[in-house]
C-alpha cells in the first residue's frame, strides 16, 4: 500500500519542475543544447541497434532497412555496404539495389556496388545501364567483364548498335588505352562489331588485343567466331585450335573447331576430330549433346544421330537426347517413331517443348484429332503439367484459327478445376482482348476469392480499371493496386500500375516517382509511354521527348508510344526542344 501511495503521489506531482542531483531542472534539459553534428544521436543509435538485432535474429529485410536509413542519415559508405549485404542475405532485390545505389553514391570508386548494379540492370534488360556500370569499374581500374557482357548481349539479341556506340565512346576517351583492363573492353567491342557485321572495325581491335594479351583464350574465341562470320573457315579452324591449346577443357573451342570443319565440308574429318575429342573428354554427355545439336543446325542429321545413339542404351537417358532424336526422326518423315521419342522425354526443361513439337507435328500431318488426344493423355500421365498442357493446346488451336474450340477447351477445364489460377488468368486475358471486361473481372475475382493476395490478379484488375478510366472506380483501382504492391513490392509492373492510377486520379506529381522506379527496373515501351505522358503533364516536355527517343532507338515495336505520339505529337523525337524565356535572344 505504501508503495502504491508513493507511485500515485509521484504521478500527481507537477511535471514542470523535478529534482535532480544538481537541484531542480526544467522539463527539457537539452532544450538549449547545440545540435549533434557528428557521432550518433539517440535516434541513430536506436536505428543501428535495431538493425543489428534484426540481423542476428535473421530478419535481414528489417536489418537492411535500418542500415540504409542510417547510411542516409550519416553518409557513411560502411553502413550502406552493410545494408547491401543484409539485403543480399534476405534476397530482397529492391532493397539490394537501393542499398547498392546509396553505397555507390558514398563510395564512387568502390567496385562492388557497381558490380551489383550492373547485374541488376542486366536482369531487367537495361543493357546500356549495365554496360555503364561496367565501364565505371574499368575507369576506376577494375575488371568490368565487358567481354563476358558482350557475349551475353549477342546471345540475348540486345540493342547491339547502341552498345557498340557506348563502347566506342569509352574507347575514344583520353587515356582509355592506359587503363589496366583495356584489352577486355577492346575484346567486347570487337565481338559486338563482328556480330553487327562491322568486321573492318573488329579485326584491328582483335589484332591490338593479340599484341597486348596473346594468351587470352577469349581473344581466340572471338577470332574464331569472326572468321566464321566472314566465311574464312581455315582461319576459324586455326583460331579454334589455338584457343583449344590455351583452354583444353573449354567445349566452345571444340564446337567452333567442329563447325569450321563442317563449313569446310570436311564432314568425315569433323567426325574423326570430334570422336577424338569425345574420347579425351569421356563421359561428357553435355559435349556429346552439343555436338549433335551442332550437326543438326548445320544440316547433317546422320552424324548427329550417330552421336546420340550411344546415349540411348544408358540407364538414364538425357531428355535432350530423346528430344533431338525426335527432331531427326521427324525430319526423316517418320511421324510415329518421332512421336515415340518425344513421349520418352520425361519431366524437366525439355518436357513441354517435346509435347509442343509432337502436337505441332501431328497437326502438320493433318492429324488434329490425334494431336488433341495425345495432349489429353499427357495431361492424365503428368498431372504436374496439367495446366501448362491445357494452355499449350489452347495456343495451338489459336494458331490454326480454332478460337471457338480453344475457348471451349478452356471453359471445360476451368469447370473441372475452378480454382486453377493460371487457367483463370489466361481466360481473363483472352476476355480482355475480346473486349469482355466484365468477363475478365469475373475471372480475376474468382482468383482473388481463392487467393486474396494474388498480386498478378490484383494488379491486372486494378490496372485495367485505371487504364480504361472506368467512371467511379478509380479509387477501387488504387485499392487493388495497393494490395498488389503489399503482396509484391518489387514488381515493376505493379509500380507502373501505381503510377498510372495516380495519374488517372489527377495526381501526376505523385505518379512520377512510381513510374520512375518502374522504368528503372523495366525500361519497356509501355512503362516509357506512361512516364513520358506524366512528364508531359508536368510541363517537362524535353525530358519526355528524350525518354521516348531512347526507347524508340532500342525497340522496333512500340505501339503504346505510337498511340501516345498520336495524342501528343509535340513529344515526337524529331520536334525541336521547348524554349524557355531564358533561351530567347
């Protein structure tokens, strides 16, 4: 009771004056203290301690956010670095990128953040930004892996002319040839130029690299490819042999050497050589399969079949072997045996391509009923692939203008599996394409009844309501997109939708950062069109025009941009920049 009375009396005492060891003090003893300009204040210390504790208990997202907040507060690159690594442990893509960008801002010469940002840009298809990060590494004295980047760019059909232009601009800079990894940039540039057919530019660069680094296996790889490109097959043969001596385990040289022999029409010599190489790489199934694919691509199925046959007798036959034998047998006109090979392909990467090839083969042989029966049986045999096989059959029916049959199939299978989100989403998109917005909404609502946090369905419905500017439903669209964002905050499609719905609500300033984030992750024509329209509404016409010009240089097909330019011709890249009063003479 005495303790309770004491507590109550304490609560009832005046808060204005309290006694301390130095006597009475005012309510805020730090009121007149100068601001903290270095070291940790209470809020900063609390943030860092919370981040440390979060990391220790495995909550890496919270830890990364805390470190990043501290890095923003104290401009310390070590904190940004810690935020980046915490985000990587948590596999939080958006956080990794944000932390890496802050790290780079605070430590421009650091190589690690540029590498991370280059990788992120590459993942989202922003080739020029990825290259920019790599060249920044080169200019800081590091190895930017430009040649490796160029190989990926060639394989993925990136905007090679723009990449070549960016590389040439780097090479034209003063003292670029003095950088430690200059030869890597030269090599990457030569590879891009060779692919573009600019062999007159590529060859001198390769000669320069050979003078700088003749032991580079990558050099001989590009030389062999360039020689094949210009149909100098003996030179390709020599370059591949040179590379093979430097990197005897690199199967790419084996394939290039075989390709050179085939192009020289030395099929028997190519077979003898590849047999010897296979013997020295005994047990290398991947090499055998790659060589078989090479012979097939070069129009020589017999050697390909000979290479594949030994694999058939093994206890575990690679799926690719069955798939390639199906292709060979199909090319020989033996449809039924080809079908047997395709059916032998079990679950894995080749499963769906094999079923697609088999069904297409039967359709081409005027056996549509057999093709559909085959796919129906496969759905029963492989329940795991049920949805994908239904979608495949729908696609094949569409391709032969059997749209009603495709719709009937989809309706029938959805009636059997009414909660199949993928089939419902497919039907929703087909209904949208047909102008049946009510039907689309019905299917998306069905998905959300089973899975209320399905970000794809939430975003599709919210975006559609916003894009169509459905009267009285924009607030509903915003609520749907907000739920999609909560479910999948790193999805650039959701970020784009968020920006677009704010624009439709008449808040372009609020829309802008969402669309900028979306475009940074997904620089495609649709997002670019949205961002440009918002910039235009804010009076930033020159920026909008430049954005559209960049994206139109990168892509041949851009219907959303074409539609935007019809409504706003002043955004056309050919228009003269807007003049401001200060520009007037």
